[in-house]
C-alpha cells in the first residue's frame, strides 16, 4: 500500500519532467532560433534594392534583388553587375538565382570572397545573343534575382548584421540606364 502511495507522486513528477513542465519561454523551456530579416521596403524609382524574400528554413534567408521602375516611361536592362558585402563570421553566401525576368539562358555568375579584407560576393547576370532586354515599366516593382544566405556553421546567435550593395562596384548593363543601387537589409538569428 505504501508503494502505491509513493508511485503516483513519483510518476507525476516523472511525467512533468519528461514533457518539460517549463511553463513557457521563461520557465526553463527552450525556443529554437530562426533567421530574421528586415529591409527598407520597396525599391524607389530607378533604384535596385534588396528586400527580404523569406526564410526557406530556420537558418536560411532568401533575399530578393528588386528594381523600382521609373517615374514615367520604361527602363531596359541587358544585365546587372554588383558586389554585396556581408560578415562571413555571421552569415554565409549560398547562391544566386535568376528570378525570371532575364531569359532562362542568361549568363549568371556569383562568387563569394569571404577572406578578402572586405568580404563580398560578386554577382553578374547578362542576357545573351538575341534575347530581349528586361523592360521595367513605370511604377513597377520587379524581382530580378534571389540571393540566399545561411547562418554560418557553429553560430548560435547573430545580432542584426547588414547585407549591403557595394555601390562603387555595382552597375547595370548598359551603364547609362540611370538606375542606382541602394538600401541594405539586416539579417539576425
């Protein structure tokens, strides 16, 4: 009889411990960190910017490279060449992808230089041969490319860290479009 009286309280304590009776975030439970992104909003007229595309999993963020159309008329592009700076001790560049306005045969190259004094990614996408220009209409917001970054292996927390265009090393093809590069975003984990 004594064994039975002890069994119920011991069993209840074991169940509470097994299911983590922490009572919420502050009571001993744990939460899994996820990557977060914040940006400056839509691209201004005749400007290329980066916007948050959304997390593809807990540690990977897809970033959209977006052009804002002109105030009036259209802008035509054959390609883009740009550098993106980042902190490789916090995030790692994964890939660059054509978002669709450039032809499926467009030439795309992206190479990361994480050990340079200013770590960066060099990205270029160019239409080939007789493929038509990418045309951006007045007031349009057009996603040109996607860049993916992942939290650097072994990192358990990232305070907001910038991912920026290196404006001095960024241009459109042809370079006379009048389109500028600007507006960074922040990744955290």
